[in-house]
């Protein structure tokens, strides 16, 4: 039986990840969707957390992707770290069979293992609420997208050790590559 393998991306995954993103976010008005460049640029910044770029592999093929990268809460150069989830993508021919849910959950589990406490996301609550995401503005978290209401969401991860950091509140600052999407 073919099973889904969930693992952090490696150097050989860059091309396959680009192809999954390009296919999942394809639009008639652009040749390459901005999500492809976003991931390429984030990979070269200190926002990149290698353990939290998660691929889903099915039958030896990369079919899904969920990325968690670093954001800062409270001040642009502030010391309070959090994570943003996205892009999340599944190759069109493998959508709606659970791969998206599995790869996002794997990324969140890996973040919990690293003692991360907070993840924000901009997306459809119909997909993200299954992981426990709720409206971020009601948790005291603001961003350029907070005015959108429901799509601006956050999730507090469970503390994995007794010394877990407190959950941050305030303005969420995204690294420069995010300004392009
Ligand atoms: C969103 C996406 C990652 C989901 O992956 P998937 O493997 O199809 O998802 P799963 O099979 O794990 O889960 C499917 C569930 O998510 C829901 N769902 C799927 N795509 C959705 C979308 N774009 N918006 C909202 N809900 C969505 C389905 O209704 C289904 O719900 P159910 O479990 O109650 O039946 C995938 O459809 C995709 O790559 N879409 C294009 C890229 C995109 O829009 N990414 C950002 C999402 S906000």
C-alpha cells in the first residue's frame, strides 16, 4: 500500500516544491504564482527554520507542502518570536484525500517539538479551523491583514516542556518577502 511520507524538505526538494506550489496556486493571469518566489526568497533569510518546511511525499513524488517561517511579535526587531503558516499547497491531482491536513499537522507538530508557542495564518477558516486556528484579532494579534477578520487566524501551540515561553500578543511583523504577496 502506498503511504504518505511527511518530512522536512531537503536540497533535492526545491524543484519539486516549486512545481507543487506552481500547480496548486496556478492562475490564468500569471505565468508563475507569487507563492513560488515567496518560498524561494524565504529560504535565503533568517526567517527560515529548516525543520519546519514540511513536504508530503506519496509514491516517491512530492505532492504537498506546508511552510512555517519566523515572524516577530511586538516590534520588527523584537525578541518575541512566532511563526507564520504558509504557503500550504497540495498538487491538484492529489487534493481532497487528506494530504493537506496531514502535512499541516506534521508542520505544527514539529513546531510544538521545538517549543514554539504561536502560529498565525492568513487563509480560509474552512480549512484551518480543523487545526484549532481561531480569529487572531480576538487574541490581541494585529497585522496589515487584521482588518480582514475571519481569514486572519492564530493558533496557540501546547507547551511541550515545563519551561515553555509565554504566548506573545501585539503587532505581528513579517520579513520583507511577504510584502510581495
Ligand atoms: C487547501 C489545500 C492545501 C487543501 O489540501 P487538501 O489535501 O485538498 O486538503 P485535505 O484533503 O486534507 O482536506 C480537505 C478539506 O479541506 C477543505 N478544503 C480544501 N481546499 C480548501 C480551500 N481552498 N479552502 C477551504 N477549504 C478547503 C475541503 O472542503 C475538505 O474539507 P472536509 O475535510 O471537511 O471534507 C489544497 O486544496 C490546495 O493546495 N489548494 C490550492 C492552494 C491554496 O489555496 N492554499 C491555501 C489554502 S487557504
